[in-house]
C-alpha cells in the first residue's frame, strides 16, 4: 500500500517550493529553530488564470483514498494519533536498542499556524518520551521552506553521524527524495511524515488519509450545496507539495463533473492577496463558493465578501480556530476539512516502537475526518481559550502541558 502513495504520484511538473531567504538552524527543545511566520509563498504573484492539475491526478490513488474515508481504523479512537488502517507492517527488530536514543529531525518549516501548532505538540510529546527514557534529545534543523536548505540539513545529520534515527517532514516531494534515500542508506531508521517523497525506503511514512480525500470531501460538499453553473474561487497556498496538489486535482475533477465553474489562484496564504483576488472577482460577477487547500486566510476570504456587501459564500476552510469562530459568527454554510494536526505526535511514538523492535505500519495512515456544522460547537467548546492560530484537532489534550502550552503559543 505504501508504494501506491509514494511512487505512483507522478511529479512531472513538480515546482519546487517558492522559497524565502532562509538559514539553517540547529535546535532542540533547549535550542529552538528561529521562527519564520511569513507564509512560504507570500512574495509570489497570484496565478492570473486556471492551472492544470493533470500531472498530479492518479486514478488508483484517488480511488484508494475515496474508500479509505470510510475505512475501519485499528487502535483506540481516543488516541487517533496511534490509529492506522490495517495493511503491510514493517519488522523493526533490527533497530531495537537499549537506553535513550537521539532523534534528528529535518523539518520543512514552522512558517504557518498549522505547523506551529504541530511543533508545539511534538515538543510536548518529546518531553514525555525523554522523561520515560526513550529519547535522549531531538536535534532539529528548520529549513524555513527552502528545498536546498533542507537537503543540506539532512546531509549535515548524515555527516555528523550522531543520529540514532531520522525524522523528516519534507519541504517538497521530488526535491527531497534523494536526500531521504541518503538518510536511509545510513542503516538508521527513517520516519517520513506529513508530506511524501518518491521513495519507499523509510521504515514508515506517516500521514492522514491524504490530499485526494481532502479534495473529495470539500468538492463534494460544495457541489451538493451549489447549482450547476455556479462559480467557485479556489484559493491555494503554493505549488509543488504533493498533498496540496492532490487536494486540487481531486476537487477540480469533481467540480467539472458537477458543472461548477472553478477558477484557482495561488495566494501564499497572504490575507491582502486573498482580499484583492476576491474583490476583483466580485467586481466582475457573483461568486457562490470558496474552496481552500489550507485554512490560512479563510477569515480574510469571508471578510472580502463582507467588505463588498456581497452574499456570503458556501465555503470550505480548515479546523483552525479563527475559521471555526468566523463560521459560527456569520452562520455561513461551511465545512472544515482536516489534515489531522495530531500527526505531529506520531513520528516520535513510532520511534518508541522502533527502538522497542515492534512492528509498525509501513504506511501509517491516520484518521482524517472533517468537522461538520453539527460538530462545530463541540470543537469550539473543547478549544475555548485557545488562540485563533490553534487547530481544533491537535490531539494534545492528554499531555502534561495542556492547555497552557498551547494557549500561550510560545513556539519552542
């Protein structure tokens, strides 16, 4: 099953992430990476016309993720970060080790609220595993959304030779593949999570169901709410990342099948760009729907309609608190798709199992369930007091630092 995700997604036109000037930072909990809160493509002009997603659409993977949306997950539903879809398992007996081990984490960035929330949760999980004697330290290097920086970071870890295991959250798909393969060649366990690469050499690839599932959930929702001929504006954050490209590849096809006119723009998650794009679109005609491949800027999208005095759209955002609150305030018809933020716990818990020599899923597929209008109130209540940049399905409620660490939002 893992190979279907990692190697069947062709990246003929995989554009490298639009990079900002970045520097590599050595870090651990005691010595954290420098925070970069600028959206990774914020300096990029938005696309002025529709873009093709044909290069990223793979029917077999689409079909798999369509079915996985209703799959039965193994494990305790109270711990979704440890659940998985039954499939191929990896024997990790060769990696069994005594005593605390050092993890080396090559992170794409903490440049947006979703990644910042996950990074906070990951560090809380790290503290717990340090207390239990599983991990001695986690040396982290933050690529700040730059492919070349992350390649250098991974090669630094390899050359340093002090890593007992590698965790990699790839910046982009194709560009990171050779560096991940070099990490695998060290003979140390490699855990890839969040975004994929074009190799299956890692011990496990951890991710929610995937981009196609997001695209299916959101485009089907909008198509059910809208009528043939209605117009949807798709606000995309950046090109070249598999899960983001797959979200749009699935959505675009569903819109076409339902006669929905959909025009997409890259925004870099910049609120000003989002408002400018929608102001121009609303000046030339009605817009009935908003589709987003990430929740950053969802509130700005709603505000653009308010500023124009236009009827509010049907829309999909994400489980970021700012969107959930604006959704409740305005009463719009909406859905909050989820790319489960609790996945940031799973790589460290995977290492715990690997160092114990336990089997783990080769492709560790986590639950990915959108928040509906019926559920919105429960998630708002459960996350009361959390900042707007927090994500409702962060999965840290059972950790020692809850809720203060996430409320204070001090990026480690």
